[in-house]
C-alpha cells in the first residue's frame, strides 16, 4: 500500500542586486515559522557545503572566470544544493525558501553576460532534474534605487556586482520576462514599497494560492 505522498513548498526570491531579497527571505520565513511551519532558509550560490565552497570561488573578484565556466559553476553548485538541502527538505514536507535559484542564472549569465539562453536553460534542467519552484517572487526595482540601497548598506562588491553599465537593467528585464512567460508561478512585486508591505503581499499570496495557513 502506498503511504501519503508528502511534498513541501518551494519558494524562491529573485531580483537584481539590492532589491530586498535577503530582507524578505528573513521576514517571510520568520512569519511562517511563527505560524508553526517547518521552514528551511537557504541561498544561492550556496546552501550546502560544496555549493558554499563553489560560491566563494565564483563570487571572488580576484578570479577571471569566462561566462561558460561561470554557467557551469553555478549549475554545479545548484545540483549539490538540491541534492543535499532542497530535495530532502521538500521530501520531508517542509517549506523551503531560497534567496535566488535558476532565474538568476538566466538573468545574470544569459541576459547579463550574453550566454545563449537555451544553453543556460538546458544546463539548468539537467542540474535541477527539472525541479521548478512553486512560487518565484520577483522583487522589481529601478537599478539606481537598488544600487543606492546597497551603498547605504555598505555592501562589499563581488564579481557579479562589479559588472559593466547596463548589466543590472538587463538582469531586471530578464526577471520580468521570465515572470511574464510563466505568470502562474511568479509573483512580481513593486519593491519600492516598505518592507512590511512586501512581506504581507507575499504571505497573502502563499495563503490564497497555496493554502499556507497563517
Ligand atoms: N522595501 C525596502 N525599502 C527600503 N529599503 C529596503 C527595502 N528592503 C530592503 N531594504 C534595504 O536595502 C538594502 C538591500 O536589501 P537586501 O540586502 O535585502 O537586498 P538583496 O536583494 O538581498 O541584495 P543583494 O543582491 O546584495 O544580496 C538593505 O540595506 C535593506 O535594509
Ligand atoms: Mg542578499
């Protein structure tokens, strides 16, 4: 006899640099934990021992990494992240909240660096074993505002963030295009709103669209 098939909920936050992803990952996960849910908070690149090691290499401004290598390194980190962290948590029925996922590879390596989008998508289908987030929240913000927020925060500039002018605009446009291509699993949010308003919008969406109890 088959037992219950327990599947968790996979929620991803995407957006260009400084759009408020980490702020929302923290606030939304806190609210869900308070409501009694078992929540695993993670990030990309990283989220597992090997993937965090790859992160330290791929984001290090000291390295000159060509775009193809970059695509493969992010994908390798993602495969390990899924195998070690995401899949086990989802199989155990938990809510997984990740700061970035495949959408960032499409936005940064394809729209940003110019790698063929089909190639990036295909490599990631292989890396993820076709795991697609249930919800991808896209935090949409003008790149100048986002850049100023990061300066105010005193952020250290990594390899991806030191990319040339026009890069952040291309990244932003890609996230919006991805959401438009699959609106049923994306939630685009105006990230100029106060953090609390954004958190509430995400929670309401999870409640209405995925039956998450609050
Ligand atoms: N809705 C908001 N309104 C105003 N400021 C915000 C908002 N959300 C976050 N911030 C501030 O903007 C800065 C960047 O936020 P955060 O680090 O969450 O962005 P991020 O998308 O994770 O950035 P990165 O891409 O660098 O990881 C922080 O100083 C944060 O406090
Ligand atoms: Mg962040």
